C-alpha cells in the first residue's frame, strides 16, 4: 500500500516564530450582487485591522493576495489588489494559489526576518462567473483532457469511486459527512448552507457524478477573509490572544489526473512537513480539532486519512461512531466545512483556518469546544488538481 | 531587521527566445530548468521546492496555468508555489525563491519562469484587452501601446528628453544582443535613424522602440550559502537585497514620469544590501526594458542617476558594456526578446552570469562585484528589485 511507502521529507530548521494577531471576514453567501470583490475585501480588511489593532498604512510591511485570473475575469488580476487592502506603494504580491499557500508565503516572509507584520487576503466572487464549469474545464490539460468535455466534476465522481473501492468506505459513510457538516453549520452564523438533513436524505439525493450525489457537493459561495500575521514576540506584545502558526506544509502531485492514486498524497506530504515543524508525533492524540477540505463529501474522509488521523477506510467508521462530531474525540469541520459554508475557491483554506483560530481564541460561540490548544486546517485546490496545504495552529 | 539566512544563486539557464509554437510550455520550462540544474551540478532529486513564475493565463488559455506547468517545471511531487505580479514576475519569482531559502524551510530551491505568448491569436496584445478596469477603462478600448505612448510622452516632456537619445537605448541593446545565444531581435548594424524612422505604432512609440512578444523559459537554482560553498566554491554570488512595491490600480492618479513605486522597491533592496549610494556601489544593472524609454526611466527609479539624467549617461556611453555602469549587457528585452516572466534569464540570470564571470562574449569590462536586476509590471504600477553580490 502506498500509505507507508514514501520516505519522510525533510523540512529544515525553523526561523522566527509567526502568529496570527487579527482576522477579518465578511458574511458568506451564494450571491452578493450589492458588493464588488473590492468591497468584500475592504470589509474583511477593515475588520482584520481593527481586530489586530493596527493601521495598515503605518504598521503593515507586506501584503499578499491569493487569486487566479480566470476566477476574477481579468488578465493580470494582480493590478487590482492593493487599494482595498491599504497596500498601495507597499510590497505586495499575488500568490496564484489557495489561501493557505498565501499563509505559507507570509510565514516565510516573517520567519526569514525580512518583515514583522504581513497581511494575507483571499476572496471568492465566484457568483460573477456565469460559466463556472467551462472555466474549470479550462484548467484541464488542453490537449489530452479538456477536449473530453462534460462537467468537470466527473473527475470527482471517478476519484470517489476509486476511493470507495480502494478503502472499502461506503456511500452511506460519505453521505453522513453531509449530515454532520450541514448540521454543524446551523451553529455557525457565517455558514449559509446549514440544514438538518439525515444520511438517508443525502443518500436519496440524485446521483450527479455517480457515485457522487447532489447533496454531497459543496455549493459555491462569495466572501472575503483577511489575516494579519506578526513575528512571535511582536505578536505577544500586540495581541492578548495570538494564535501561533506552528507548522505549514504544501505539496503538489502530478497535474495529470490519470496518474494520481486516490489517497490525497498532497495532503499527506503537506501534513508530514507541517507535523515535523510543529513537533507533532501523534496527530490524533495531539490535535484538538481539525478543519479539512470537504468540497465533495468523500474528500473529508479521504483527507482525514491522508492527514494520518485514521487508517485508509477507517475515517467513515469513526464518523459513524460519533468520534468526528462536536462532542467526539476529534471534532472535524465544526464550522460546517465547505458543505456548510460554501465552496469559496481560493479563500477555502483561510475559511478552514479561520474556524481554528476562532476556536483557539474561544470566540466560536455556540459551537465552541472546551479550551482547545492545537488545531489543524487543510486545503485542496480543487478539480482537477493535486495540490494542497496544511497549517497547524497553537494557542499562546 | 533580524539577521537573515544568506542565499546564493548557484545556477541559471534559459531557452532561445522566439515564437516556439511546436513546443509546449512544459517543455520550455524543463529545458531551462535542466540547464540551471546542470550548471549547479544538481539533479531534480536534489531540489527541495519549486517556485514558478508565469504571467497571464490568458496567453495559453489555461486556467490555473501554474498547476498545468508544474511537472514541466520540476514541481511535481514537491512543494510548489506560483507568484504572480504581471511583468514584474521575472524578478518576483526569484525573490519568492529567496524567502523559501531564507526562512530556513528549504536549502535548495528551483525557480522557473515560463511564458508562451505565440498561442494567443491573432496577437498577444489581444490578451491585454482584458487587463483594464471594466467600468472606468474598458469602454475606451485602450491598448497597451497607446498607454505607453502617453507615458513616454510624459517622460520626454517632464525631463526634456530627446527621442534621439531614447533611440540610442534600442541601438545599444539590439547590438548587445548579438552576443546572446538566445536572442530574437539582435541587429549588429542598427542605427538611431533606423529606430526614428521605423513604423509608427502610437506616436511617439515606433516599432523599434518596443520589445517583441516571445516564447521562452528561464530558471535559477538558489541555495543556502552553506550549500553554495560546498557545491560551487569558485563562484559565490549571493542575493543581498530584495525589494518590491505596487502602486494604486488607478493609473490616472500616478506620476507617469518618475516611477515612485520602483524607487521604494529599490530603497528596500539597497537598505537590505547595505548600499548607501547606488550610483557608485552598483557596477552593472539590468533594468526592465520592454520599451527603450523604460530603461532610462528605470535607471532613474533604481536611483542609479538623477531623474532625467539617464539619457545623458546613455549618450556618453556610460551604459555600454565597456562603460562605467554597463546597463542591459544581455541585450535586454529589446534585443533578446520579451517572453514576460521568462525575462528572468536576461535580468537576474544575466547579473548572476556577469558576477560569476560566466557571461562569455557579453562579459562587461569593469569586473563587477555588485549588480542589480529589476522587472516592472501589472498596469505600469509594480516593480521588483534584486541586488546580487559576488563574495
């Protein structure tokens, strides 16, 4: 089994400590016709700066936006990034990746000693995109894959089938992910897709990409998230509840769909790096809660296994036993995940991380778990790619 | 600023710049990456992480182009990151490579920049119709060349710079490019009159004032100083300063004569490198020269001379390869070509080769110790700057 085949990758010495000292976010909604992407970002930014108690024009050394041209409908979207964040005439760079890759970039800018305070932004204004599936199809290889056409989520259907066969996970276990996450979302005022649905109801929703069912697919949503990061000592001075970014890893598999095994290797290798940096030897014992990418219900189970939190095929059983619920041994996606909060494209990773930070700060209100200390957030860049990242946070 | 982990350039490579419709972007990326690894004496297995630079996805028509290119760039099965600042990517990608190593997370990082503009039909310019603000700019149907015509006019007006002096930049760079094996538009016999009499594009911009669209790729291998001392003890070239800066999106609100954002980026890089008087302490420069007037404007933004003074230095021959401050000894974008992000090879790559004394026929005469490379992009609003030094 590939599960334990690869050698450990070696992450090197750690530089300076890095902590999150401020978060800001908008509501998340399936449509936001009254706001432009700039206004969404501005709203999240203002709240993040207020939360961190900083002035972006005076205190921030560097800004990072996570975006892709085709989501935005521009060539060179980087042009449009500075003003709404307060980044004009400052160092600013676009990371063409997920929010956690932006977080990794901020981490490196601070731990290298170059900067002390760095801002990371990611947003989704995916409702502006009238041809979502056609644009996703443009991410397929233009010669071998894209000409096959069809709705691009067929790739998720194929992978789910392969994952079920490889691990023995059942369709019911995948459906139970939806029931849990949409239920969790009912306690999260930020999550627009909360619902009380039963596993049976999910099972009886129509197959869209057999064996993937309609209710197992996260609906798209708009929103913006901004984080303020600071060097460790400065963070302790500026904030009474800094959350330390103790490990961050990211990994890309081959871009060829046909050459990947359904074990989410990207998540496993990213996690290995992050665990090593954070000094985590027994993830299941040491993590108090996790947020993983669940854009398709089976992905939650697959990702949990890749993170080493369950053996292949066992995540579904843990779920049915209640271990992944709010009162379980390891609460997973208390925010509601993407199934409850919506698929926020490049902001998805920051949405997962946001929940961990709010929980570690004790600000998760009705869904707060009891005094968590360590949490993990994981992201995946979506169909058709094999790229993902893992971040580990610890309360001060 | 805390003490930074030192980072060296240990290898560079680049492909021929030309229209290369027969090759995929992945193939171009790997050709450049392999050269850089060979020069460093490494193989892909030695690489801890890969940073990719490539400009608009619309050239290739591939969404998330970075993901598509990753196996060609050596990024499959390792940590891989794409940074993106339009034309500024050529120098921003190696800056990102710098922080990958300087953070202590990685020891050996491969930086690959790829661009394939020929697949955009009928012309790469058509992609630039989609870079404008949809409400304020796009209804005017702007074209990049006429935007630059306005900027060039403004620059000439404010500093009283003559078209003849600007044309000298094209002459110098296209002649320099004769010695570059990857050059697309080298011309050993070009004269100022040729430039002044070339086809009008959007006056005052004429055809020979502009660099050509191109396909190509370039790569660098970066390593921590300790690793560099083991692998390439004969040529230690370190990245001593990095800086970047973006100005407001609203180009109509900016000073089009002096690039303030570049001056800020340069000051950041010089401060980090301990450079107090760049005009004296920089020995060779590769400013971004997609248009001939941009070389002059960027020399000024890089604080290598006073605003408006670059034309005089060019006229006096100071910026020639045998001058006091050689500028664009590679032949620049004007001579070697402008595959946007891939100009890494004639900016940071060229400075590395010059400082490592590996530039062959292009080697400048003043045996430089410190050099600066710069790129410029987005909507005339972004610059990235790297200072390299030979130890």
